C-alpha cells in the first residue's frame, strides 16, 4: 500500500470560511482591505519586526531586500554555494556578483567562519551584503553572521523562507538579520500558493522598501484572497511545528541510528525551536541518491533531490575564494523529505520509519 501523507496545502474549514468572508464582504475586489493590514500585523508579531512589506514571492522578497540594502552594479554579495538558486539569480538581477562560500560540514548552512575570513582578508573589497538561509530545519549561524556584517559595514539578509515561526535563543528568525525574507509559495509551512514578505526593524531600510514599492499604489501586492487564505494558518502554525518536530525526534532516536550510511542534515538543537519545511540526508553517492528518490516515489513518499551546488557556475558569473567541498558533496548526494510526511500522528511514525529503512537497504 502506498504511503499516505496528510494533505498539504491544508484543507482546513477555517481557510475556506476566511476566503468566503472576503468574497461576501466585497474586500476581494479592492486594492486594499483589512486583510493586508491584519496579515502584516500577524507577521510583525511572528517575526518581532517593526516593519513588514508584502510582495509577490520569496524570490521577489530577496531581490527587494538586496535593492533596499543598496546593492547595485559592480557590488558583490556573499551567499552559500548550495542554496535556493533564486538567491544566486537575485544577486545577478541587481547587477552584482555572487561570492560563494562553503557549507558547514555537518549541515547545509553557510559557514560563518569562511565569511569572517573574507571580511578579514578583503576589508576594502566590493562586498555589500550577505544572504544566509535557514535550511532543512537547521538554523544558520545568523548571530555570528550579524556580528561579522556589523563589523564590516555589510547588510545581512536573513532568508527565513522555509522556517516561519522558528526561534533561535528565544529570538524570532527573520529579525536577526538587518532584513528578513518569508515565502508563502507552494507547499511552504504558511502558504497561499504564491507570495512573500520582507521584514525589518531598521526604519531606514523600511523607508527604502516603501520608496521601492509605493508608486503610489503597491507595485508588489498580495491579494486579499491570498491574505485571507494565510491568516487562519497562523493559528495552527505552532501546533503544526510541534507535530513536525515530534516526527523529527522519532527519526533521530529510532531511525537514523539504523541508517548509518545516511548523514542527517536536520539535527535538533536545544538552542532553537525549529520549523521543518524539509528534512535532509546525504547518502553515499549520486547513483544511490537517484535510486532512493525513484524508490521513494513508488512508495508514495514525498522525497526528492536537494539543491545543486552553484560551484559549477562559471567564474564570469561568480567568485569562489574558498574550497566548496561540502557544498559539492551535498549538492551531489542529498535527499530531502517534504514536511507533509512529518505531519503524522505518533501512531503513524513507525510506518514512515519502516519505509525509510526499506529505502536504506540493498541500494547501490
């Protein structure tokens, strides 16, 4: 029997009712409605940020953040060699050049000490900003990166697109960097099919965002219907995150020890409360990865390949001052499991575990 995941996007009655209320009131056909203001308020509360702007996607949020940060033609932006590829392209779209750094050895987050080395070796270089993503439920070393950026006069853009509701040392993600980005796209933990947001507590950066977006109407609006679909999800976010974390805890204690050749990239940490959009492992080879992904799909598991390493990009497009060994390894061999498979009841954990163990046995 094929493995059955909970539905995502969710089919909760309160989402349907919220959308219907927007239709009945006529708000759905207005440029502005109370729904946009309420969504901004909820995001401000979630991220503990003073300023929130909505936009068309998480990718648009990153590009707008770069522009608000003053990044322009001829500048450089540090980014992990393995990251959502839209971040690399957002840097190029504002005329800047990506500077690739490696991942930490034990997860898929940017190595802050490589960033520190660049800051020390290039005090008068062209770098203007750093993009750091929280991936696979792991927190990037964002506090250390903020320290480096503040010392260097750089802007830190915190990509929290995968992790709404995550906290690090009690601090909300998205508000540790100078600017933070959120995505509501596709199967994200908060979803409206498309959409995004930029958050900041820096009034100067907020003013720049306003000047970019207000013409005078909002040039990157999120519709009333999208906002109406999103708002009921905030009320269940903590519950869903707890359910996903319980499944992750089961995998860590009961399944991963029985998969010794799979390196787990989504380790829990007592210093943060995680949001798991995807969890990830690195397997022994690209051939094994491809075989596992194909078999997983036959079983009904929502599993796929991870991001590829951007180290294959030409030197004309980016600069590579460091060895990118870990990014290349993860790019070639990572498998990722979607969070819909983590939204299980405890009595279903063993079924997921048995499927993963089946995938880990007898493969090339």
